[in-house]
C-alpha cells in the first residue's frame, strides 16, 4: 500500500530551528549507530543525503542573501554542532567494543594525563572510524550485491537500483533476488514448453523472442508492462503470481509503474550504481579478507594486553609528569582537522567513500606491516639481549630475581611504544599525533627507566650500567619497518585524497565563519528594513484612512453637485434631466470626442460660428471674428490649455447651447394673416364710417382755402398711401423686425398678456375728443366734401406740418360757423370701439414667460401711437358734424 | 514520505515582515499558490490514451466468458463488447483528473479556495466523489503557524514531483522577487502577492 505524502508548510523560525535540531539529532543517532556497528549502507546513504541537504540548505540560505535575523546564529550553531560531533562521540566511544579508551580502562590505566590524552585521541578516532565503518558497510553492500549478481546474472548497479525501487514502493529489498530468480525459472520453464508458463506468456502476449537478449531488469520491465495493462485486479494478481511466485502479489505496486519507479530510484542513487558496478567484486574480496584479518588483530591485541598490563601501569605513572598541554594542543589541532574532513565529506560523499576506501586499504596493509614488524622487532630484541651484558648487569646489581621482570619491563616498554605509535600513526590523518606520542613516550621511557632503577635502590653506577646495557641491546635491535604490503604507496595516495577532502572542508568551514559577519550585517539591514517596512505600512494605513475619508467627502460632494445640478435643471428648465449626471456628461463628451472625425470637426466649427452669428449682437461679432477653434473657445471663456481641438469644439457646442438656452425664449406667435385681416377690417370700418358721414357742404371755398393753407402748411409734400394693406405690411415688417430677437420676460405669460391687454384697453377705452371750430370747419368741411365729391381719382394732398394745426383751426372755425346749416351724423364712439375691437382681435399674444412685458408694451405703445397718428391724420378729413 | 523545503520557510518569514502581515496569512496565501501549482503539475490521463488503451485490450469478459477481441463473434456479443468499451471509456474519462483533484481537496479541507479546470473539479470515481485522498490540518504554536498537507494518492507518481516542484517554484519566485526589489514597497508586494491582502 502506498504511503501518505505529508508536507508541512510554515512553522517560522522555531520550525526552522526544530528542523535543524532534528537533522542534528539524526546525525547524533547515526553516530551512535556507527559506534554500535549496526548501521546499514542504506541508512548511511540516507544520512549522507540528509547531511548534504542540511549543508545545501545553509548554502541556499546564504545564497538567498537575505541574511535574515537569526540566520547567522543558526549557521554558527551548525558549525558548533559539527565541531561538537567529536565531543558527542566521547560518550559513544565508551560504549565501543574496541575503543582505545575501553582498552585503557580495562587495563587499569587511570592516570589523568593518559585519560585526557586517550579521550582526545579517541574523539578523533571515533569520528574517523564512523566513516571507515561505513566504508565497511559499503564493502558489505558491495559483497552482497556481488553475490546477488552471481545469483541472478544482473549487474550490481542494476540490482542496487532495483532494491531501491522495491523499497520505495514498500516491497522489501531482499525480495529482489528471489523475485528475479523466480522470474528466470518461469522463463526457463516456458522455454521448455511448460503448459502453465506458456499459457501465461500467451495470455500476456509475450514471446520468448521479446525477452531474449535483455537484462533481467529489462525482462522484469516487459512483464511489468503487460501485467499492469490487465484491467481486472484479480487477473492482474494471478498473472504476477504465476511469474514471480506467491510473493508476486506483493510486487504489484512496483509492477504498476515499473519504469517510473526505476527512473526514480536512479535519480535517488546518483552515481552509486556505477561505483557498485565497477567495484562490487573487489569489495566482496576485501570484505572476506577483512573478516579474517580482524580476528588476527583481536588475537594480537588481547595477547598484548594480557602480558603488558604490569608494564603499562608503571609506564602510565611516569606519564604524569609529561607536558600534557602541548600534547593536548596537538590533538586539538587534529580534531579540528578531522572536523574539516567531515565537512569535506558532507560536500562530496562519494569522493569521501573512495578516499576512505583507500584509507582502509592503507589501514589493512599498515596493520599487517605493524604486526609483522612488531613481532620481528621483539624477537630481535630478545635475541640481541642475549648478545649483550644486559642480563648479567641487572643480575649483578639487582639480583637474579629481578632479571626476568626487568627484561619483561624492557620488552613491553618497547612493545608499548611501537604498538601505540604504530596504532595511532596508521590511523588516517593521525601520523602527526602518532609521531608526537612517540616522542613523548620515548622521553617517558628514559625517565621511567631511571626512576625504576632508582626506586629499586640501585647506585647510579649500577643504574648507568643497566641503562647502558639496555641501550646497547636496543641499539642492536633492529626496528623493523618493512613495507610488506605496499602500504607506503597506498598511504601516499590516501593522504592526497584526504588532503583534498580536508581542504574542501576547511574552505567550507572558513566560509561559514567568514559568512557570520556578513550575515550579521545583512541581518541587521534586514531588521532595519523590516522596521522601515513596518513604519511604511503604518504610514500607508494612515494615508489609506485619509484617502478613504477624502474619497467619502468627494463622493458626498459629487452627490451634492448632482443634487444641485438636478435642482438647477428643474429651476432653469434647461435641457438637463435629473438622470444626467456630471459623470454622464463627461462620459458623453469623451465618447463624442472619440467618435468625432476631422470632417466633423470642420463642420462643427462652421456650425458654431453660424449659430453665434444667428444669435446676433455680441455673439454675432464673436462668430464673425473667430478664425480658429482655440480663438473661438477663448472668446467664449473656455479653458483651452491641454485640450484637443475636438474637445474644444465639443465644449464650444455645449457653451453655445447654454448661451442660447439660458435666456428663456418668449415664443410670441405672430400671425400676419390675422393681423392683416384686423387692419383690413379697421380700414373697411373706417371707410364705412367715412361713407356713413352725410356730406352736404359748400366746400369749394373751404377747399380752396384749405388747399391754399395746405400748400402753405406742407411745404414738403408728405406722400400718404392710404392703401391700408400696404401700410399693414409695413407695420407687420416693423413688428417682425422688432420681434426678431427673443425678448426676455420675467413675468408669467398670463399676467404679461393681461397687462398688455389692460394697457391697450385702457388707452382705447376713452373717447378721443375731437373739437373743431364751427364756421371755418363748415367751410373747410364743405370744401372738403366738395373736394371729396371730386375725388374721382386719388388726389395727392400736401400739407405743411407746421401750418397744419392752423389749417385744422380754420377748419374747426369753419365748421363752427356752419352752425345748424350742416348736419353731420358721425358715430364716433362706435367707430372707435370698432377699431379697438379690431385691434384686440388682430393681435394674438402668446406669452409663455414672465419677462418681456415692458419691451412688448413699449412696442405696442409705439404701434398704438402709429395708429393714433394715422387716425389723427384722417381726423381732419372727417366731416364737422361728426365731431358734434 | 515527506517533502521539505526549508528555504521556503525562510521566505515566509521574510514575506511576513516585509508585507506587514501575519505569518499565518503568508502561509495560507502561499499554501493556496503551492496547492494550485501542485494540482497543475500533477499529471492527468490523456483522453486519447484512455480511448486507445481501452480499445486495445485484447480480451474481454462478456457474460462470464472470456472473448478474444480478434475473434469473430455474434452480433449481440459484439454489441455487448462495444457497450463495455464505451462504458469503460466513459468511466475512465469521468475519473480523469482525480490526482489533480486530490490537491484541491487538500485546500478545501482548510477552507482555501483553489481554482482548477472543470474536468478536475468534476472528476469522480464510479462510486462517487472520494475526498479522503487529500486532507490538511493547521498547527499553531504562539506566533508560529504551519499547514500540514497530506495526500494519500501517492500511487500516482507525479504527485510527489508536483508538490516538490510547486514548493521549489514558490521559493524561486520569492528569490527572484527579492532580487527585483519587490519587497521595498507595499504596492509592489501587493502586486506580486495579491493573496496576502485578500481576506
């Protein structure tokens, strides 16, 4: 069954620290397991990956350049943890089976200096051995894969990939060999004609031809592909079991996605399969030899300890006076170097495995050399001692009882020196420590010898003799340093590889340390930036709040504007509607401007000028003088800055609309027909009135006189066209001209009309008094009547204005003088009433607004005055009797 | 198995500080983006291949008997086989996108809204919708906050790569933004990380 994928997103700094701690704890756990020797290669591989991941993480954090607060302490802590790994190994070392510390304790070597020194060496040894042990695990794996390869015919690298793929899908890696063997048996059986196998092959659609020439892994892939295509789960399981045996069902998870899993495993393992392909056989051989050699070494160590314990006791007592500080410094240097090597190992695990492979080879060969050299040296010492006087010198001074002990002492001191120096020097990277130990122990040996002899009460001479003989023996003794196994060359090679790893680790460590200050600075910068960001965020909030308030105010103001617009639209009765908002107007303008073509632009400019001309007055001047759009816009008070010609012409159009619309037009509907009819009626009535006047006048005289008076009175002839229709046309023209332009009125139409009507009625409601002198008038009227009688054809009358009144006076006199002789029946009141009625019916006023009364009144007054004048001119022509 | 991207955690911290929002808001916002990308990265069956594979099956069990499709068969059986093929294709098409949907279910379980194509949202099994594939839980500890995403549909291999790629992609996105100076102003942060300011 597939496992559940779990991803944790988040957790902040604490989580990061916790994760690092987890990784470090994993490292510690690994360390313990390494000590216990029960770490498998798989676990080693996983751990190496975790280490690389951790190290990669830190690099990534550095590369990110954020240097966030807290990063630098973490890096520091990580470095510290790496350095402290050796320290942790101290406890673990005590649990080790073959640790030098345990050997020392078991041997009762309890000197403080030794303990410190042993522990220090052990720390480094443990760290190195941890990796060496993993090399051992690699050898074990190589051996295992080599054996499996022999069993299955598959390469070690492919087997390793298969094992990983099996493990990834929850199948035991141990199943690889058995599954492959069962598959191979199945194929052999099928090839030999096994019914069940052939049937199964047939059902899967696989032929032997498809399988031949392929590696076992590829063959498994062919089977997997066919099995996975079976839709029915039961049939699928049955097919898997028929090929891979009873455990075939367990393989279904990997068979379902065989190629994908194989690719995934390859990615995970990187170059390791290649290494195993090349070296599995060698690993196998080395592993076998190692097992045998380990036993030999153990035998040697046990034998040595058993016989060396007494000597070691004395030896370690002497070590109390040794300069431990210098030794400690040297070992600390080595520990740091070991840490560098470990860091370098994290950088390149594969190279490290290879390097430790070499070191293991060195260790084996060197141990072999040491074993044989030590044995040879001891034997040689014993032989040579027989050639000197050492034994007799000791015997002569100390007594025979001590001879054996002294020899034993000398032998084991030598052995101890050699064993320790060899053991330490042979450890990878511990040559310097071994050499240093050798020097110290050599000095201790001399002191010890002196002390032993002195303590025994010997004389200086005897002691000197013993020492002399001892040295003589030692000088004769050949210290064997033969390179029986070619360790020197391997050591050189190993040192080069180790140096490369150490250099890599040192560089990484120094980079870590160097990065601390820059990380700290960056962290500080980030911290400041964070503070700034916080301040900025607060400011932003404030601004945001203010902006919000402003926005609310603007919205409110806009709303108010719209309300005012609406109110104004209602009050002014303009073209604005309640629905039309400012935004709408702007949008309309933008749309109109957007859609306006250059052709439209010209048309609109021409139209605007024409509209202005039509308005007359100042606007006409503006329309006439404007030469271009900006000029026209400026003349109309429109802002031109930053506006396009189209925008301006649009605004000009709007302005003209406003200008032409804002004054309220008085739509006075003037009806020329009615007016003409009215005046015609007036003329007819007047004619009729004149015809009704009974004329019985002796008018010849009067007329002659009148003619004379008239010729005097009217020096400048005044043409009178009494054809009423033409006069009416003139009057109409005059009225039209007067009313051509809209006249603003501020009064309601009804009241204006009523007022006009009232004035007209008022002016016409009273009888116009006519008074003429009787005698002159009689004569004049008589003459006039006579003249009128002679008016067959129109007669031009010329009257001198200045003397007209005199003439009228004479007529009046004449009329007065006529007395009762003349009867004039003039129905003046009726005539006047008729005129008034005609006037009323001839003029139709339609006043739709409140303003303009005074203007029209004035015009009406003028009109009435004109009529009155005309009537006045007719009046003198009326018969005298009409004035009675 | 677990997927970890510690650089992303570091990024969350920085985003929270720069954007002036809580760590939790960052984690939830980024989780939404990661899940959306994971859903996008997860592979879905191709319609063409579904049809091709179903039709390519050499044998079919009809009325309890196994028939080779290469055989000549009675019309009634042939019709039955065709109906079975059509039903199989229909069922497989209906379940197409379930792996992608598992990430959507993860997001939905903690109230995060993630967009996905219609066929993913409507993907279902023959027994109905199965939301158990994806779940998430939120964990808080003081100011720390984490979302644990669990996806049981790991037998779809691309699920692993999808979430890993999504997380790495998000971290890369952060690093690029850092390089571009996005975190210098709230406006640019809001432009690149709109989810931080969307409630």
